[in-house]
C-alpha cells in the first residue's frame, strides 16, 4: 500500500520564524496593494468615461456656467450670436462652451470624435480607443491575477501579476502620450494665440491610476521571492 503523502513542514528555528514574519508581512502588504488596485480600476473607468482630459480656454473671456435648461434652449442660436469661451475633450467626446451675445448666457455643445474619417485626427482617435480597450482588459487581468496570487501564494503567480501590472502601466503611458500630441489638441484649435491649453482632472486621475499600478508592480515583484525554508504547501496553510 502506498503511504500517505505528508505535507512538508520546515524545521522550526530562528531563521524559520524570521521567514514566517516576512511572509505574513508581505501577505498583508499585497492585500493592501490589491485593494488599492481595485480602487485604481474604478478610478480608471471614471477617467476614461469623463471628457476632461484636455481643456482649452479663451484667455479673453470671462467664464460662467449656464443652467442645463438654458443650455438646451440657447443651443439653437446661429453662430454669429455666440462667442466661444472654452472647450474640453476626452477619449470619446468633445464639448464646447459658448456665450450667447444676445442673452449673455452660457451653453455647451458636445459631439463624439470623428472615428470614420481618413484624417490624422481620426486615425489618432481610433488608436486611442483601441489602446483604451486594451488597457481595460489588462487592468482586469491584473486585478484577477492579484487576487489569485493571494489565494494561491506561489511566487510564479505573483510574478505574473507583477508583469501584468507593468504592461498595464506601459499602455497607460502610451495613451497619455497620444493625448498630449498636437494632433489630439488640434480639435480645440489650440493654434489660436488667445487659447490656453491645459490638462483636466480626467488626465490627473489617469496618472494616479498609473502610479498605483507601478507601485503594485514593484510590490508583487518584491514579494515573489522563492524561499527554500518555507515550502509552498506550508505557506498556503499559513494563508
């Protein structure tokens, strides 16, 4: 008869207790990092769904906000009865705020980016959306592997999670660089001398998510050391 396979348990000693403390500390750290990654995923969805990545302001105008009801009523006025104030855009839409010269009230008009044209702007917008969708898939995979590496704390799973966090960060940086290009900014007519172009809160939220994923990458790689004194079976039992 085959003898039952006994789970290996490392010998107790000073080095064993130090290793055990390291594992428990790393596990708490990775739990915290995974929680921050989950918040980062929600923040990323907020960033890509809002249209305040780029803001262009007419420096000679005084900005006020109109009520939504007035905006809908004034949007039908012809172009000669309006003065451009400022505009903001995201990955999906661009909104422009105007002032009615007749009623001195502000209203906004929003439109989706042109994705069907053959211009350089349309090509860039399509590339941004493709990269955005790829980033969404990567952040979901990174979060799933982060949780999986906590349930099954093998160093290989932690390294996979770290790699996914790293690739996600690289894709985010590429997306930010696309948004910063002159081709994206040209939809705001930023070549006007009276126009001031800046980044909005959506862009800032995206960078916060990037920092979270970079720190998560470092944490998972740092916690993926293979310990000979603490086998996987016993490490799993401790978790």
